């Protein structure tokens, strides 16, 4: 039976290596994102390198959240290989400790890392990404590059005064705010009556509040106005479902968002898929640890096969690809979101446990 001291030692080794890998990857992602974003927005009026650093710092947590499964995979592989090269696992085995016992601290550490990613990193990432979009939108301030119609988010609203088609360059504040928005107001016959281009548009109770408006009528004459209003019957939950990206909504707010959206008759598959994926993330980390164990537990004197290590990396990558693919099916409604979120995790765990049972217990 493995004592608490050895368990704590293995757990702290795993958490320490995980922290260093996470920080190293954070620095690398920050430098890459800062270089890319600077080249994209450096020509905008009011840009400073301090602003570029702030935007990249706010964006990086969202990117790091996508890399969490790979951090778990690489940290588990690095820890097990390190323990093997120092013959610590050999000593543990000679003391009668089975592979299942000394893998338990690693699985517990992976589960803890996954819980922290969902409970701490996800809200920070959602808030930071929203703030980075807001800062970049303020920099552009109506001076954005032309955007193709296929990439602009559009929505159509129906009111007693007539229909309106609404589009915007950027969606902010979880879909409740738009930057560089265009409103095409239609008559009962479906003809465009007037176009209103606004620097910013905010969804209020019963109307859209527009700022920095340019009103263009059928004759092509335009009039600039400081503010304007467009009536609407849209509810915030409907706009969030149609325009907001699920990644920008913190984990703790997703259940309420899903419940309210479904009360309006909306499917809310994208938000449900995001919620179920985050719930399954800690167990996906455990599955990554088991995959790492299948390729990293050979004795050091037998040599760490580069092919085996590469196989573990490829297996982790395939698991991530399958997770993304099944997630797309869940968002589209082809399979239940719960099944889509947990299917890759269960399959990976069965694969890891089966392989370890074969290698350790015959």
C-alpha cells in the first residue's frame, strides 16, 4: 500500500511540471499573439504597444483554455519519463506498489487541473476575451476594413412598425452590443426604406440605442446624428443565442443562459455543448493522463522508445480532433450534447485502462 508521503511527492512533481509547461506555453502563445495582433492593428489611430500588450494579455487565457488537454498530456508524459529515468518508479514497483497505485496521484492532479481550468481559467478567459474585443473595437471606431457579407453576422427582426435587417462588424458583450452596425429598415412590402449605420448599437428594453449614426434614405442623401433609436421586440436571450459565441459566456452563467433561451423556444445547442464540454474537461484530463501512461512507463534501461512517445502524442491529438468533431455534431443537433461531450472521454478512458490492464496484469 502506497503511503501518503509518496503520494504527495508524486502529486507535487506532477503539479510542478504541469505549472512550468503551462507557464512556458503561456509565454509562447503570448508572444505569437502579440506579434500577430500588432501586425493587424498597428496601423489604427490611437494604437500603442501598451494597448497591444493589453489586448494580447486578455486574449491569451482563451487560447490557453483550448490547449489545456495537451498540457495535461505533455505534463503526464514528462513526469512519468522523469521518474523512470531516476529509477523512482522502479523502486516503487520493487516495494510492491502497482501501476494503478502510483498513477492515482497523477490522475488526481489531472482532475484538479481540469477543475481549476473550468472554475477559474474559463471565467477569466471569457471576461478577458470580451474586453479585448471591446478595446480593439474602440481602436477601430468605424475605421475597420471592409468585411465580406459572408463573414458579417446578420439577424432579422419583426416589429409592428416593420421589419429590419441588422448586421455588424463585431459582436460585443455577449451579443448585446454591436460595433459598426448597419440597420436596414423595410416597409411592409419588403423594400428598404432607410439605412442607419451606427458606430455602436446597444440592445435596451424594447429598442436598439444607436450612437454615431449616419442615416441614408432612398435618394442616397445622408444625415449624421449623435444618437437614434430603432424599435425592437427582440429579447436579450434570443440575441445571445443568435449572435454571442458560447466561449464568451462564463461557465457559471451558462446554465441560466440555456434555461432562459429554451424558455423562449430556442434550442441553445451551442451553449449546452459548451457547458457539457466544460463539465467533461476534468475527466478528459484524466483520460489524457492514462494515454500518457501507456507510452511512458517503460523502465529507463529498456530505453524510452521515441516511436512510443510519438504514438502517445498522436493518440492525444486524435482524441482532441475527435472531441472537436463530435462537438460539431452536438452543436448541429445530430446527437445529444451530453453524448457528444462524454463519448470521446469514455472511449479514451477505456482505451487507456484496457492497455494498462494488458501490460500490467496480463
